[in-house]
C-alpha cells in the first residue's frame, strides 16, 4: 500500500471511530426511551434527551471540523463577522465536552466585564470547543479545566485562555501541533483517539478572523505534571473597523 493510501485509510478509520461514539450513544438513549417510555419518569426522559442533544452537538462539531479541512484547502470559507459574547460559547462547549469526560471539572472564570468580540459565531464555537475538548482529552485524571479571559480597557484584542494540567507539550512541539494531522507521540496520545486536525483548523479559523493563537506549557513546581495554556486573541468588537480591514484577505 502506498503512503497516501495508508494515511487515507488511517484517516477514515479515525474519523469513523470518532463518529461512532456519539452515534452509539444517541441510538442507545433513543432506543431506551422508545422501549420504556411508560416506565420512565419525566426526570429521566429529560436527562436522556439532554444527552442526545449533547451528543448531537458533538457530532456537529466533528463534522464541522471535517468540512473545515476541505474548505480551508479550497479557500472557500465565508465568515460572517458579528458582535459575539464569549460566555455562552464557552458554556455550550463545556456542555458538549463534559458528558464525554466526566472525571473533569470545569471552571469558567470569565469576568462579566469582558468585552464582546468580533467573530463568526459558528467558527468561534468550533475554536472554543476544540480547545476545551483537547484540555479535557489531554488533561490528567480528575483535574480542573479552566477557561478565563484577559482584556483591558480600549484593548484591540480580547484573550481567551484554556488551561489544563497534564502531560504537557514540549517547546520544540509548539509549532508542529498546529499543522495538519500532527499528533505528539507519547503514551497518552496513543491511548486517545484523534485525527490531528483540531489545532490545524483552530489556528486557521483564528487567523482568518484577524486573531492569534499561542501555547505555553510549563512544569508545575513540586509536581510531575505541566500547566498548559492555549491562548486565543480575537478582535474586540469596539474596534470593529480596524478588525474588518484586517480580515479582508
Ligand atoms: N492540552 C493539551 N495538552 C497536551 N497535549 C496537547 C494538548 N492539546 C493538544 N495536544 C497535542 O497536540 C496534538 C494535536 O492536537 P489536535 O490537532 O487537536 O489533534 P487531536 O486531538 O485529534 O490529536 C494532540 O495529538 C496532542 O498530542
Ligand atoms: Mg483535538
């Protein structure tokens, strides 16, 4: 088999696996509800429907990521820039990721005074979901994932940081993780599924909206694990004009 055929097969098998997990859950909960409708109380029905909704959102995010890759390489990706609040997108991302990584805790530390940003709503959702999913996926067991914002008055950009503790990322890999299909070879990455596309897509989307993304991973004092921070900077909506000018390719 040629290299291209091999990587194509690997890709298909990863994607199928990632799609199967939420689909299995959606089917399972729908079947349970249909078979036991009269026996289930309202509370349980609501709980099951919530899971179905979360897993559907997860599927949408996965499919969005797949579509983004082809759109990015064909250059056909239209952005609809609007004034967007950060918190609802973060809450939605946490609800999508939480059900899959139930050992993790999420700390949404967003200052209520955080300015809104100028971004494409769906793309911003995709960016935040990718980062929070990675933090949960590569974070150490039972740890806390923190989402915080940084800004100043009259600042051109708002920073959104997703922080986790875990295996960390070596400085020499900082650049590579943002490239297509790249995954760092370590025992953890081998254990969890992934296509290596998430950060590639995330960086492309951030840059298309006139923003920047960076990573920093530092060993924690007195501990074996690392503190990893992904920071996204996006234009604040009050500087709409300059930001728009920057977004025009
Ligand atoms: N928070 C994190 N902590 C440690 N490693 C990470 C983290 N986020 C991403 N990585 C590394 O970067 C690689 C690329 O991430 P990504 O593009 O999202 O692909 P995927 O999650 O599908 O493997 C991952 O495979 C992992 O090795
Ligand atoms: Mg990922």
